[in-house]
C-alpha cells in the first residue's frame, strides 16, 4: 500500500507521514516540508489517505 513511498528510507517515510498528518490537521502547509524533495511524497501521502477515506465510506 506504500508504493508511492518506494525508494525512501524508513526515516523519510516517517517524516512524510508526520508531515501529512500535520498538514491534514491544518497545523502546517506543504511549503513547510523540509527537505523540499519530500514535498511531492507528502502530497501523494495526503492523496492516498483521502482516496482511502472515500473508498471506505
């Protein structure tokens, strides 16, 4: 289920998930994500979560 995170280290995956959670909770924005190379992964993680939520309703 984490194909969108393939190629990332375990630490990077955890960062992506943490950033996605804080962005979805409106605590941060995607522009706050550092390193910037992870921004696209955070966007993909958010999209995955939204799709999962829609398909599980």
